[in-house]
């Protein structure tokens, strides 16, 4: 499988320990961009086309939720998977989150084990979206359809 592209906020990059960086490489995840505000993150999504975007709901200039909604309403050919970092005061309910983007919410302070689990979840979702997996899914549906007829 190809390397997956990850876009992260700069405050998260400063806090990633070496073990986490090695774990990401072992999972074929490459950090392709680091941002310090939501507007820059929005532009980098179009430029770098990351598979997974980690955003903070309190990032400068454009919150994580606003970023996700803007991406959903854009003309981008695909919607990356999002991990939204939020703190207890954010009180983000499901109706304020995305309609289309896959979102995993994690709390502050970010625990590296939880972050890695969230990234692993997004990797598994991205893997399911490959043409090979869709072909396998289609094939399995055809087999099951024959069994039920």
C-alpha cells in the first residue's frame, strides 16, 4: 500500500515523541505538512491532498469544525478523513460536526496512544476506500446475492 499523507497542526508536531513518529512511519504514514492556523490548513488540503487531517477546534483563524464544513462545501474531489482535537469546553455535539467527513474526536491534552489509535482508525477507513477493497466488497455482495436467490 502507498504511504498515506497526514497533515497536522504545529503544536501537535512539537509534542510528538520519537516513538510516535516511528510508529507512524511503520504504518506507512508520512507527515506532509504542518500548519499553525486553520486558513493555512485549508489551503494545504488542496495543495497536498492529505488522506488524514488532524485539526484543532481552537486553531487560529479557522476552527476545526469550520475547516471541516468549508472542505465539505468546497469543490475538492475528495474529502480527507479528519481527527478533531477538542477540549472539554468545546462541547461539540454531533449535530455541529460534519455531515460527510469521517471525524474522530480526541480530547486535550492529547495522549499519544489515543492519537495513534485514532490515526489507525482513519488508516483502516482509507484502506477500505481503495479500488481493490471496493472490488472485493462488490464480489462478496455478488456471492451473497446468489446465496439468497
